[in-house]
C-alpha cells in the first residue's frame, strides 16, 4: 500500500474534472453543429441563439431567455435591467465565486454580504433582515455547487421589502426547489455556460432568463449597445451577444443534459453511500424538496489541506471552492470587514473540498477516492 508521501506512478490519475470522455462521446454531433453554423455564415444573433434561448427558458420554466457573452455579463445586465444604480446596495452571500460580487461593483453599487447556512453553504435567509440597509435595491441568491438556496423565505423577504430578486444559477442549471427548477423564483436568473459548468460551451457564454417580457426587451437592448432598433440607441449598453457557434454547441449538449444530471446524481449517491462509513467527513446535504445537480460534490473535513495533499499523493484531483469568502477578498478591503464577521462562511472556506465529479466518473474511481479518504482518516 502506498503511503501519503509516496506517489505510485502506475496508478491512473483521477482528475477533479474531465471533459475529454464527454467529447469522445459527442464529438461527431458537435462537429456537425459547428458545420451547420459555418454553412449559414451567420455568427452572431441568429437562429441557433434564438432556439437556445427558447430551450433554456423552457427548461427553467420561464417565458424569456436572453443570450449573453458570459455568466458575469448576465449578472451585470440583469442587475442593470432591474434598476440597480451607482450608490445602491445589493445583498448577496459571501460564500460564492467572486463574479457575483464583482458584477455588483461593476455597476458602482455596493455588495452587502450575508453569511451562509453551515449545512448547505447557501445564503442564510435569516441574515437578510440583519443585513438589509435603507439603500438596498436587490438581492442575489446564489445556488452554490448545484443546490438551490432556500428560495421561499428569500422571495418573501424580497417581496415584502420591494427588492428585486436575481438568482445566480451559474452552478445550478436544472436544480429543483420544491418541485420547480431554479431560474423561475425571482425577477431574473443568470446562467453561465463556462466550459466546466453542467451545461458548458466551448468558450464563454451565458444567459439571463425571466418571466418579464419588459425585462427581456430591456436586456436585448442592453446586450447590444442599448439599441432598440437598428442603429438607434436609447441608453448606453454593451456588446455582450451570444455567438452562434457556442449556441449550436450548447443545443447539442442540451439533448444530453438530463442524462448527465442523472449520472451526476448517481455518482453523488455512490460517494455518499461509501462515505457513510468514514468518520470525520461531512458529505453534501440535500434538503427535503431539493434536487441537487452536483456541479460540485463538496465534502467537509477539519484537516482539509492535509486531506487534499494526501489525495494528490494518490493522483486524485480535488479543488477548494472557495478558499476566501468575498468579505475577506482584497478586492473588498475598503468595506472594512474582518475575520469573524461571517463565521459560517469562514469556517466552510477552511474545511470544504470538492472531489472529482463529472457524469462519466466510474464506480471504481469513486471507490478509489473514498478508499483514499478512509486511509487518511485512519492516520
Ligand atoms: C456562482 C457563479 N457566479 C457567476 C459566475 C460567472 O460566470 P462566467 O464565468 O460565465 O462569467 C460563475 C462562474 O464561474 C459562478 O460560479
């Protein structure tokens, strides 16, 4: 048996994430889709993009989709379309990828952070009352790792205070909360199709979905230089258009998404079943009524850094999402936060570790990962 410090060159590496098996399976479909776009010579705002917008909106259970260049742009444009202006405050969880906060900052608004629930890592709704300010204009609820945030109390708070509610669905396309998929609980929801996402493009891409026709119309203008008619702009906008090749690739992948989500859930169930025998490791929690889509399978361990090194010595990849909560990022030093301000998020940042997770992960690979964790726990 190899010890933690003696890597065995003969064993197959298990990466934390691997797109190559997926591409081997769907490469021919992808090439045909790209060929289809090339044959039309229409590369921006065409039929593929429109069809994808309809398909994604239907998946999220809403009326409109507006394709944009990235998940970050989706957040910036959605906040802007909801009326967020310089000087406004926007409530958001401190446990998230930096883009959730920097989208707020990009508009000259101020991110106001909230702590996480320790068992789900998502925004704790009881924090909203405590953190809201007279200048708060909107809330962003992030569905971290593929698990829906607790949307009922968040939506109730937003409604009571007349705040806009935006879902950050970058990691959670298709995740279910109380019978409905994420993306339909607020004024708008933002998706990222970054290549590693559950539905990933072959480059950057994103989308805003909404039930509001008015918001969708404004977003269509904002993503295209504020144009409301050809060469007629009524407000400053961006160039943030979804390109046709990415849309065509995403439409191919949409046909497989349900199978891939099922495979992710089956892999997660297998991890959780095996980890049940391993003391000191907290597997992800799936609250009643939620269907996690396991963008990440994230465990918790007090000796997280040593565990990560041990896994690396067994050629097993793992990643910390995220080592620094937003309130402790140098980017937000001017907001004056300190360690201890958001204890649950800070503790999670020290203990979370995301294990290998992708639809094509094999049972024997999952068993090897858990065996390595069990060996570590014994030391
Ligand atoms: C929670 C969250 N929000 C926003 C984004 C930004 O998406 P993108 O990388 O497509 O700009 C990401 C993507 O990494 C994310 O994980």
